[in-house]
């Protein structure tokens, strides 16, 4: 079965790095995504990683994938107050019509 | 690129009425669109998968006669909440698929009185 889990809350000081963790259970995942949701808004795609990759870096964002442990992380360098939001990880399986299975979301609070 | 819009952004209606929500892919063609609902402080729950020109596929527990989905073109899908009740109040979000990645609309907040 599919199950994606995240920690509920992360508090970080402005300028520090944030690391948001996610675990999943389905080993046939094709892509793994990180989305950001600000209050009252839809989901903004931040980045994604193909399942045969270990790492992907995009400006302040670094995604690490440990396929053996089914662990995904998102590191945000030099965290800013505008990074305060809920972050969702999600997995998709091409063979399942690219349906996304979401984690519960991690609320990140950046303190000045 | 890959912008999805929704209309309306929020709607208040009386119990028993029907509400239509539009989802448009503005700069790409989405052969597949997804409809989600999200309750406060919760994750997204997939309601249905909509493919252009065919009937939507509903997730288990989602009433297809209550949540009517039409995907008439490659850039437009609509969700109609029929005979709305207060428990249908929620945040409804659609997503269009481009190259296997889902791009989300800004959401529609529905309040049924």
C-alpha cells in the first residue's frame, strides 16, 4: 500500500538551514515531489526528483533521496521568513496514472 | 509556464443549491486533470481523475452523482457540487498534468450555509 509520512512541525531561525523529512513505502515510485502551500493558496511545485537519482540541487533547495531507506528530504539553505508555509512531499507512480500520494504536510515556521 | 487557474476563488451558497468550479490550464494542454479537496490543517485528498473526452474516475468513497466532473476540452475541467450541504464546505483544488508533473490551481474555498 501507499503511505507517505512527514513530521508535523519545524521551527527554524532566519538564515539557518531547514531540513524537512519524508518517508514513503511504495518502492515503485517514479517521481517524488516537494510542494509548498501558503495560507489560503494552492500548491506550488518547488522541485521534484526522479527515483533513479540520489540528489538534486536547485538554488537554495537540495533534495536527497535514499531509495534503500525510502527516505526523502528537502533542505532549504539560508531560510527566509517567506519560506514559512506548509511543505508537502508526494510520490507518483507512472503505472498508476501519475496519481499523487501526499504526506500530511510539515508546517515550517521561520523566526526572525 | 504551467499555470492553472480556478474560478471562483471562493463561493458561499445555500444548502441544496449546486455550485460549479472551473479549472483551466492557461499555457498548456492538460489531457489529465485531478480534483482534490482539503480540510483545514489536513493534507489533500484526491477525489477524482478527469481525462479529456472521457468519464472521470472517482476515488473510493467519493459520490460521482454528487461531484459531477466534466473535462470537455484540453484546457478546461469543471467540478459541480450538486445539492450542496454544509459538510461539503471545503477547499477544492485542481491540478493539470504536464509531462507527468501535476501543476495546481490556487484553489476554491466553498462555504455552504
